[in-house]
């Protein structure tokens, strides 16, 4: 049987461990072991655990960032409601996976600070999707499909905040299930937000 390349095994193992035990406890040593390689081999591909985390986000999780970039570059190809529905759907899926990964950092303030510094150096962080959605909504505003007086940053924060809250809140619910299926939630959220800014 053909074995996957080392880099793929490392990213797969990091994704699995970050999801199951959290970012704080998923050490490079544990990730390398799960990938079937040495820690030195891991460092041939990734300079730090944070760089590996960013790779997991971009290669293994729902593609929220690329979707926002694509829609900002080409506003008007579909309705704003269709675009916001797709964004809400991807964002809910994205936060559903990133929440369990990142939550463990909040238990270790020193590690959280180090992680935040590394993310700043890498030019990324949880603020990026809000900025991306704000840019998309401003492009729709310029195209005349969003009210000229609408606060696009507030609208972006509301939509993404609701998606993040869905991942957080229902993880604690008795049956761990949100009251609405994902597609229904995304469409309803987009419609509600659009009622305020269209």
C-alpha cells in the first residue's frame, strides 16, 4: 500500500489531534508521532505549531477565506441573499471545527499569548473573516445592492458572530444539536441580516 507523503500525513495528524484534544495539548511531538515521523521531520515542513495550525485551517477546514475573497472580487454574480447564505453556511461549518481546536488555548493564558503573537506574525487571526465579509459587503454597497448607509462592519460581525455562537452554544446542549438544520439556519440568517441592510 502506498503511504501518503510526509507533509500530508503531518497535516492530517495535526487536524485530527487539534480537533480531538485541542490546540493547546496537540504538541508537535504528538503530531509527529501520529503522523509516523520524527519531530525533526515535522520541522522540515513547518516552522512552528502555529504555522501548522494555519495550514490545517486553510487546507482541511471549510474554505471561508477564499469564498470571501472570490465574492469580493466578483460581486453581482448571484443575489446578495444567495451569497450571504453560502457565507453563513461555510462560516458555521468553519467555526464548528475551529471552536474545539482553539477553546483549549483559553485555559492556558501564556500559551494563548504566544499563539496570538505567532498568528499576528503570520498575518492571520479570527478577525480576518470579519474583515473579509466587511469588504464583500462594501463591494455590494458600491454596486448598489446594499443600502449606502448600512454599517457593513456591524453586519459582518452579526453574521459571523451568529455562526460562531451556533458552534459554541449547541456544543453544550443536551443533544448537541442546534434547533435548525445548517442549511435552514444559513438561509434564515442571511434573510434576516439582509432585511436590515438591503
